[in-house]
C-alpha cells in the first residue's frame, strides 16, 4: 500500500474521531455533523461499549470507518485479533509498532488485504520527558524513524505519528500512508491540548505532508460540530 497516486479530496482527509460512550450519543453526533465528513474513527471507548453495532451505524449513514483499536500483544494474539477485526467492515485498523517486527508481520498477514493496517509510532500524548522517565535515550523523531523502518519491512499500509515527525516517518518508510492526530486550532475554541503533547494545526500537518488528519475534541466538543469540521476542511484546502 502506497500513498495514493491521485490527490485525496480535502473533505476525506479530515477523519472525525467518534469518541463517545454509546450508540445513542453517536447518533446525536452524526446528526450534528450533517453528513459532511467522509471518514470516521471508531475508537476504544465506543468499540468496547458497542462493538460492531457502532461501525454498522456509521456505515449505514454512508461513512467510511477507521477502527482504532491500537492492538499491542504477542504476535499470535494480534494476528488473531486482526483476523476478527477484519470481519468488521472497516478500511483502516491500528496496531502499535512497539509490538515489534514479528507482531507487525502477523498483523499484515492476517489483514490479507481486507483492512489496511496502520502502525502507531509514538503516541501524540507523549513528550521526550516521558521517554526519559522510561529510560529511553532516543529522541522522538529517532524512535519514529526506527519504528517506521520496521513497519515498512513488515508490509503494513501506513503510520500514525504527530505532525512533527512526518519528515522522519516519510524518510524511513517512503510510500506509506501518514495519519496525524493531535490536531488543534492555533487559538480560540478547541485549542485546548487536553492530554495531547505533540500538536499542530490542520494546515501545518498537511503542509508537512500528512495524508489524513484525525480530529476528536475540537469537532466533538464544538458548539457547532459541522461548522468546526467545515473550518478544518477549508484549512486543509488552503494548505494542499
Ligand atoms: O480529541 P483529540 O483530537 O485529541 O483526539 C485524537 C484521537 O486520535 C483520539 O481518538 C485518540 O485515540 C487518537 N489517537 C491519538 N494519538 C495517536 C493515535 C490515535 O490521539 N497516536
């Protein structure tokens, strides 16, 4: 899987994270988004609570699904979990690259072309201080580079990293899709970082070469989620 030859339309490049507790809240958020987004992310909170039902609800409204389960376990377990997840009709599925080469190979094998595997490099909620606390001396870009290289060798489709490491990831794994979370407006409503440490604006991330952006709280918690989404698409269009 390589970066698409045709440019991805701006509206498709902003993936909305559906970080809500249940299908009732999901229905309300989808209504408020008014059919504008193309791609949605179903993550741990919603999938643990509602499972496939949540994915079906998004698909029933014409949405494309990114299933963000961030799998991280021994190769056998991850391979089997990917095989189960591939039965859910999602296009993208995450695993942690820190699980190592064999785990990534098993994930790619089990996906068997039914779902694209994305490898999370270093969570956007971590800063270099957090790595030092674990005794890791590498910088974050060095770590992303090393993990991206292993991911590319294992044959997965793409990588998740912050806007700050896109260059490192692309250099180590040319052709892989790059998906960037930790998106925040420069100021105003939605600019609060929350737990995210390596953030960037949508325009900066696209300018740095991201294929897709993942945006959660700045859309979910906006007074008008559809307007917040439309604003992000405008910013992406301007940066392409
Ligand atoms: O609310 P916010 O925009 O920070 O949400 C980001 C979303 O992207 C969350 O659903 C989170 O699980 C996800 N994510 C992330 N960092 C990664 C991978 C995924 O924040 N490295």
